[in-house]
C-alpha cells in the first residue's frame, strides 16, 4: 500500500478525510480470543442492575466506579496475607508482577473493547484483583485463615453479594492470570499440595448459591476463560446422550398447571446436573432449582455470555426459555414448589413467575436444546384419553368419600338394574 499523503498534499475539499485516517491508524487488531464483553445495550435495558457489581469490582471495566473504596482497601489486606504466607513476599510479588506484565498483550486480547489503561496500570489491576480472588477462595475453604471481624465473612449477605458480583460478565479477569498467580503464591506457601486445584477451589466458593452439586465440583477439571465461563461449564451436560439431544426451533409448550391437568406428573429429578430434564411415560422429571435474590442476575449474565461468545452453546438460554414456558403464573410456581422442583427463597409465587416472564426478553435463541423433550410432552398432552383420565381421577377419585359414594351409587344402580331384570323375567314367566 502506498504512502498516505498529508492533508496539505490533497486537493481542496479532501481535508475531511484526515480525521478518518487518524481513526483508522488508532484501531487495534481484531482479536478472535475475546471472552470478556460489555453486555449488549438491548439486554442491559431490560434490567440495568443485573449486570452491575454491587460491592466489588474485578478487572478494568468497572475499575473506576466510585462505589467500592472500602473494598479496594480490603483487597490490599487480602493480597498481603496471600504474599506473606509464602515466606518470600517481596520476591513473590516481583515474580507475580513480571508474569502479568509479560502477558499484557494476551490479557488485552481477552477483552472485546480496547482497554484504556497503560501497561503498568492494567498490570496493577490484574495483580490486586487476582490475588484478592485467590485469597478469598482460600479463606472460604479454610476458615482457619480468616481474621477476626473479617468484614466479608462477618455477615452472610455480604458474602452472597460478592458471589453474585463475581458471576457478572463485565466483572471478570482472564482465568490464566488467576492460574499464574495461584501457582506463584499458593504452590509456594505452607498450604501447598493440600489445596484443591484452582477450578475446584473457585467452585467451592460458588456452589451453595448457584445450584452446583458437590459431585460436580469434585469431578470438575475443566477451567474456563474466566470465572463466569467456569460456572457456565459446570452446567453443561455430562452425559453424551444430553449433548446429542435433538435441537431446533423453540417448541411451544403449555404451562405446568395445564400439563398437570392433562395428566402429566411432575417429579423432582435426581440428576446432579440442572439441565438433565427427562420425560418418560407421562412423568416430567426436572432437577430442583433454588431461586434467590441473585438468580435473575446469574441467568441474565450466563445468557449474555452465550449471546456474545462465539464458542458457546445455548444450553442455559434453552433451559431458561423452557422454564419461562412452564411458569406463567404463581399457580405454576406453587405446583412446582409442591413437587420439590422449585425451592423458592425469593418471596411469593408472583415474584418467581415475574422473574421468568421477563428474563427472556430481547434474547435471541438459535438452537433450542430441549426440542425433542417438548415434542414428547406435547404428544402426550394432545392425546384426549390422557386428559379424560386425568379429569376422572381429579374430579371423582380425589378423596375416599367421593370414591365410596361412587361405589355405593354404582352398587345401587346395579341392584336396581338386577331387580328390574328379575321383575321383567318374572312377568314373562307368568304370562307363559
């Protein structure tokens, strides 16, 4: 490509192109490794607060927020504790700083937008936030490491809010930064080999509030691009049969109460994976979902990640769309609560139904992973005999008194019929 001429060398009227040349010259190369994104505005407008940290900011995207000065001070205390445990705090700090500076380009490539901070400024953010996260996970798993009156562990609400903040799409740092700091600090400390691998250590911190089973944590070896991606991977199907389930366009399915009236039984699934929904012989098995204050934010950020990350499947989006179809009103929530499918820690049934009725707005679903399941449910629902049988059972066999009355009425009718037949036969016998 030839040399670009200056504005003075161009003919009159062409000066307007100079700002364009400046903009083109400032562009950063496009990266195919972006994994940390700003939430698209069309999703953000549905619930602005669901994507913003409330207590702690992690990474560069919310670093300048004025809401977290006390937590920034707490991060320094956590970082100091992590370094001092190595017995070589100054040397380890140098090693950590050098490791992050050497990966400046790789770190920036993980973010979908250009990071405005200098090389040193970004390294400081990564170092402080990364050390804080590792020490937080250690103190959660090893209570003996906590200091008295530690504000993070002093109240349950603060810990739950931090769990929520660390699962936000915009509140992430690359996982390889955490792994590098983990290997330089924890592996050189007295804790050493007694500590879980980093993915399991992080999941121990998240599991209670995020419907992640102990079995999933124990056997999970896959890390992820960041903490939200790690959580996302935990929800993905374990068995090959779930991966190969038929996917397609969204299948319309009736709400839970309508399905129940048609004779479909709901039971809490015993599977450890939240997405392992099954339908066989009129029984719909759904693993239990615990719903609390952070559920809306968690699902929204997981779906936003699936919308933005090219390498992601839409399992979470498919699950939330299916639950939105099953839950239309508070009556649906109450039915699923009775069947131990929903554990409602949010409030009334109206709160849960409102959550699911709003959460899918502006979400694009390309592949619905429960297509085959919904087709089975609809096929059962559309057979009239199943509805007739359910109506008969519901209206006439619900309580023993109704059953007794029905049997007595049937017996009386039978006796009356027999008496009539006997009378008619006697009459004809006399006539003959």
